C-alpha cells in the first residue's frame, strides 16, 4: 500500500498531466489513488468527471462507490457521490445494446 505522501504526489502529477492534455496518463494516476483507498475527494472527483465526459458509466459507478466507502467528508459531498452513481446507473440503462454485426459472405 502506498503512503499518503506518495499518493498526493501522484495526484498532483495527474493534475499536471491533465492540464497538458495527457488525460489517459492522468486517469492512470488518479486510479492509483482510488486503488489505494485515498481519503481525499480530488482523485475521485476528477475520475468521475473524466469518465462521465467519456460516457463510461460503469467506471463512474465504481469510482463513486469507492468514494462513498473511503472518503470521509461532509454529508452534502457524500450525497453528490450518491447522485453521480445513480445518474450513471440510469445513463447506462438507457444505452441501447450493441447490434450484432452481419456476416458478409
């Protein structure tokens, strides 16, 4: 398990990567903070925003649930995570199933 100093450094590096346009690199570092169950809203908030922009609803749900489990914050913030989780679940349910490809012989 990473220590908090290392996690904070990774989070700050992720913010820098995001600012210069390396969103995938930032996501990787934010995910490391979430995986370490970091008790700060920052990485969770950024991942929820980035995954929501990409319509990655299952990832929004997963990160929101991790935030609810690991972040010690005020009630309104926890309610926001619950709202984001619920909205992502609704959005995922609204996505039509993929149609099978037709074989061309």
